[in-house]
């Protein structure tokens, strides 16, 4: 699944480790999501959307 | 940026504590296993009461290790849980299928040595380790 996580994170000047700590996941998980290797669960996708104050559809593409 | 957590006492710190706790329980289990196994030969000269106590202690610590492992797994994030699930499923499947085939080889005398349970444990350990290693590389 494609997503804009890396771009959104870079716009805010956040590191993967900082984003991981905020979302309570490992840095490896952030990296895997950004590279499209792992699709997050719906609860995690909601958490990401809340953090960036955006809708899930604006971050993740089907 | 500064409003983000630094995780000094957050999820990652908790996960480290869970991992360390699992490590202590595992070390204690291995140690009591060695004591229960070698004790009768080298320490208490086959005293049955002490041997039974040593096995009971090992069993009790083993259950503690299982609880610590469950807590560790529940504390992982969803990708890590997925990796663990795949590895455990693969090692269980390989252990069952290859283990029973190996046992059959012994039953019908196609191998000249006894099929030991330790061989199965080694096979499952190697399968689990390989699976975790492969998944870690896949999601790197």
C-alpha cells in the first residue's frame, strides 16, 4: 500500500525514531510502512491520521 | 518537532524491560534444567527426593518463563507480532511434520540411532531463528 508517511514526517522534520515513539511502535515498523513493505492495522492507521491531523485516505492510498 | 515523545519511559522502555524479564526467566530455566539434569550425576548422587524437587523447581520456573514470554509478545508492536507469529507457526509446523517423520524413521529402524527429543528442540530452535532472521531482513 502506498502512503505519504515519509513526506509528511519530513515536512515536520521528525525522525523515524521520534515518530515511532509517538505511535508506540518500533522504528523498524515505521520504516517498513514508509517503504510499503508492511500495511498498518486500522487502529494504527487511525493513530497516524490523528497525529498528522489528517484523514486516513489523505495518508494511505488503497 | 519538540512536542513529540522522547520515549524515556514509554513503549520502547517498557518493551526493553519485558525483553530483559524474559531473558532472566529463560536463563533461570536453562540453569535449573542443567541442575535437574546433571545434579543426580555430579551433585547429589541420585537422591530421588532432591531430583524430584529439582525437576519441580525447573517446571515452576518454566511456567514463569511462559508467562514472561506471553507478556513480551503482547508488548510487541503489530509488525513484530507478525514476525513472531510467522516464526512460531513455521517452527511448530516443521517440528510436527519433520519430528514425526523422524520418529517414524526410528520406529521402522531406518536410522541406526535413537530419535531424541533434543534433536527436535534443536530443529525447532533453528527454524524459529532462521524465520525471525529472514523476516527481519524482509522488513528492514
